[in-house]
C-alpha cells in the first residue's frame, strides 16, 4: 500500500492557489500540477511535480492533452476500500491521488467579451478539467475535490484535523462539482445554439447564477432565491442598481419585471404603475411629470403599495408627487440628485436605477413557464401589431386621436392578465379589467373604472382595447352604454360579423389588429 499523499492542482483562476499548494505541501502532500499553475507554484518555491513526470507522456496538441491519461484517472478513481482496485493500480505503478483542485477554462468570461469569435470560444472549452472533476466527485468518498477557491481554507482546516475531512463535507464538495460542470456544459450548449440561431432543442439545458436568497417566495411559507442568466441584455432587471431601501422581495421582483415589460412598449415619456403583476395605471405625456400624474390619476387607489416604472429620469417635481403616497418601488433610468435625496428620506421605498430600462428584449429571447412535471417554452411576445395591417371593419372610421388611443390601449392590454380589457383616452388608462374568466366580465370591470367613491367615470370618446377577439357582441353593447367611441381587438372570432354589425348599429368604430396577446 502506497502511503504517499498526492494532490493534483490545475486551475485557470489562480486566486489563492499558491497558498493552497503551500499548505498541502506542509501537510506532506506531493503537489502535481500542469502548465501555468505549475509555474506559479514553482515560482513560489514550493516543490511541484509536472503531470508529464507521473504519466511519462508529454503534454501535446498545444496543451489540449495533458491529464487525459490512465495514471491520472486511475489514481483518482481507485476505490481505497476495494482491495482489487488497490492491487491493480499498484501493479500498474499508479499512485492514488487524494486531493483534486481544478477550475475550468474561462468560457463564460470569454463569451461575455463583445468581440469573441467562435474559434476563440471553442478554444476556451475545457475538456480535461471537467473530466478530472467528475472523476474525483464520483469517488468523493476517498478523494477531496475542490472546484472553487472559496473552499481552499475549509479544506485545509479539515485536512489538518486528525480524521481529515468528514464524509458530509466531501459530499458537499462533490455535489458542488456536478452542479458546476453541469452549468458549464449548459452554458456552452446555450451559447453555441444562439450563435447559429437554432430552434429550441430536444433536451434544453439552462444555467443561472444565484444573486441572493430571498426572505420568502410569494408567501411567507415558501422558500425562494433570485438567479440571473450568464448573458443578459443591459436592460434586464437583474442589472438594476438598488440606490435605496431594503432588499427586494419575490413579489417586488416579479411585479417590477412586469412593469418594465409594459414600459418598453412606449418611446415617449411614460410611467407604468403595476399592482399584483397587472398594470393599474399607465400615462404617456411630453414630460415625465405629466406622465406620472396621468398614471396616478388613472387609478389613485390601486397605485398605493404598487410599483412605478418610468422611462425617463425622475425629477424633483415627480419625486414630490410620488412621495405623497406609499409605493414599494420606483425604477427609472436615473434620478436627479435632488429627487434621489428627497425619495431617500422615505424608509420603506426601494429605488432602482436601470440605465437601459427602455431596451427591448433581444431577438431569440424565450419565456419559460413551469408546469407540474415539466416546462413550457415559447418565444417572448415582442409584437404588438403591424400598423399597416390595422383594419377598420366598421362603417364608422376612427379619428386620428382615437387611433392613437387604440395603439396605446393595445400596448397596455398586452401586459394585463387574460382575459383583459383596457379603456384609454389621451394617452392614459381609464380602466383596466384583467384576469377574468370571461371577456364581458373583464369589460365590465374596465368600464367601471377605479373606485372613486361611487362616482362613475366619464368615458365619452374613450377607446376599448381587448387582448383577444369578442366571442359575442355583449362587450360592444357594454362599451356603447358607457360612451366608448372606438374599439380595437384582434378579430378572428366565428361571430366577428355579429360584433361588427352591432358596432354599426351603435355608431362605434372597430379596428382589427390581427394579433392576439393572451397572457396567463
């Protein structure tokens, strides 16, 4: 039985590696290494053996082949408690390897560079590293495997103890390896697929990195965490900088994401207020102050405790208006210095800065929904309608102003839960009816408008936008009774003619957009 302890170290990230190797050498380990890692250890005056010295085979193919050798993997995979394994490696002249410390070629860091080419990315795909990590992790009962420099100190402390690292710690380190290599491979596969804009895979893999553990999920009894994709567009919520306030909750993050998605539909100064993942007030105006006042007046009750998203910097006048009510979050591309100082006086508000808040999701972005036992994947809904394909199907034509309100309404209704109806006028929502099990129910909620102490809203001349077609003319009749002047909807119902005929009888203009926007 060979008594010599051996550690194999080969890392791209050399953080702490010299200190780690020095500690292992002090504990009586023979340190074996490769390439740049070997040079760094040797330059520090620490005895180190090259891998080629133990394999008897030189590194070759520009370093592509170094550790893919039976002497290496036999030393890692031999099960110490199985006599026939130990007999075989002894006969083959293979010494056990007891510690394996590897981190991988920087594929992620490489692809995050804007000018990365396919050949450069390919050269940064590690082969030997994942193989050694997986070998050591498989044999974790006998081998200590380390893929993260953050674990060096605890490993050394464990090795210093008389009994060495306990099984639970070895298990934790092995699990970390398999998660790490799985994420590494998933990132490579994802990047290669995006490079050629290929269709959805038969066996999709995704990789995310934890941003933080959350206090809880949608409800206090649910555990939750917040993760980010490796490659994210600048306008993604995960890139927002928190300027003030306590940490975000699960619901804060989800609702803010919905607010940003709606906000991105607009180019003019716009404010979107969201409550429970639905827009409750949206306003567009020449300036952000006016836009906020429209969003607030749209529903001054529901905006309380909601999320406010703006696509222009927040100035002091807007901040002072926001400060008159309680809101959970304000997110904007920037805050004027005096506006930030004013809002920061409020302890319970969270302020987020996202410079590229108006940046739309890039082509190829996907939406993922978890279902019991599986997932659904679809392209993200980046469409609204083609203006050239808008079709007036009634005798009455919409005015230019009504047509603008129709476009505004469709941009908002797209982001309300289905069935959804939005009432709009002059770049402002007057009523939102989201998430109903029938369309007339959504219409009645939207037409009733927000709670204004029994005061009926003045909807004369306003427009109605629907996320999907009208199966019956009842929504047209309800709209006419409330004073609605024009309706925009996708069309496509078997009973479209009934709704068109009723619009003609009631003097309402109706436009078909030709595109549905269900959101569940």
